[in-house]
C-alpha cells in the first residue's frame, strides 16, 4: 500500500546524506533500517492517500519527518538504551549525552534545510512550532512536584509535548498538503493527538514493568503506571519509590528494590487503570477519522490504533501479566 513510497523516502535519505562525516551517514542508515514500526511515515502516507492527495511533496516531507523524528529520539535521554546496533563503532559513538545531542542537532539542521527547499510555508511553520514546543516540554520536566495527583495531571500535559505533539504535527502537515477543510484538519489532528498519547503511555508503561523505571527516568518523568501506584501507596512506600527512582541508595539491593516497587504498583489497580486510559485514547483516535469516506486507507489508519492495544497486551503476556 505504501511500501514503495517508504523505499523511495529511504533512498532520498541515503542520497541526501552525502556528508564528509561518514559517521553521520551511518547513523542515518541505522535509523532507516532499524526503526520499526515507523508510525510517523505510515500516518503521513496513509493519511495523504485517504484524502486523495495528488501532489508531489510527500516524499520530501517524509524525509523531513524522518530527520525530525531521529533528532528528537537522539535528544531523548532513553535513546542510549533503545539502540541495539550491530555496528560497534556506531553503537559506541551514540553513547553519552554530548554525542547524541550533536548528532541530533545535525538531523535538525538537515530538516530545516529541506524545509526551506520544500516551498510550503505552513508545513515549515507547523514543524518548527512542534520542535519548539517539544524542547520547551523537555525543559519543563525539570520542574516537578512530589504530589502524585498533580503528577497525573502533569503527565497528560507532558504527553502533548512528546509523542502526541509529533504525531499531531504529522497530521497537521497532511492537512496542509491536502488543502483540507477546517473540519477535516481538526479530525486529522485529533487522530494524531490521541494516537500519540496512546503510543507514549504504552512505551513508558512497558519500560516500567520491565524494571527499567529507576534507571531511565527521573522523578519528574514518571510513567503513568508508576504515578497511579504512587497515588495508592502508603506514605512509607511512596518515599521508598521516590528514593529508588531518584537512584538514592535505599538498600544494598537497589535493583531488586526497584523491581519490587514495580510489582507493588502492578498489584494495585495501576496497570488496569493505565490500560483503560490507553484504550480510551485508541478509541478516540479511531473515531476521529470516521468523518472521511470509508476506504482501505482509513481502515489501515484505524487498524494502526487497534494494533497498539493488541501488541501491548501481548507484551504484557510475555512478562506474565
């Protein structure tokens, strides 16, 4: 359905990466070959087909989105744990905050350059605004509270400046390229918003359940399942959870303590409550695009949302939940 378009986008990326820094080209190849699923490209291309887009800007736009996505991933403090590359040189080079940020900045610079060549000022405006808000959101995470109720509110606010902001910007771009009506634009944006919220919540929940919460997140960036567990925990247990997340030495077996805390959170209604929130977002994403005529492309977009929950349940089953 869109396989050829994705292959063409990858070819454009490889051609564009004719840089003197061979390492940067290797990183670009890594992102095109190892980042699966590439939901942002699926959403871009399927949405354009759903609205019967006939233009020629979708491939270059796909390259820009790949660069922006790669940059945000590299700037994310969990990127080091996500990379599992066979190329030891590449793997070593992406370790450490400074190297990841510099490579991420390079991808941002390529994205901005291609935006200037695209000739779609509204597309440039949407993407630049998304990048700006994403960076602001990352900075705002530094300021946090110990109130778990407030953290739940902050969590969903924060999501709007993370994955869902990115997916919303993708659907905004679709609306611009397709010259959509205001109503259709809103429908596309709603789809991107709710899909993105589901994606981010799922990713962070699985990270927590697999025992990586303490090693990957600071107190101000808790996963939703941990926040829910904190709401139901006793004061003593809440203090212990915060201590482990902050990497404070609560015992001689801090790793075991972190896993125990995750299990305690799961033994409350935290996991069921989190899954229910994810399911709500998925239903809203599916419903958002029913305003468009029924087609194989609309169905594919709705199935993307549905499969997120199916895969989430399968991942939970793999860890015995």
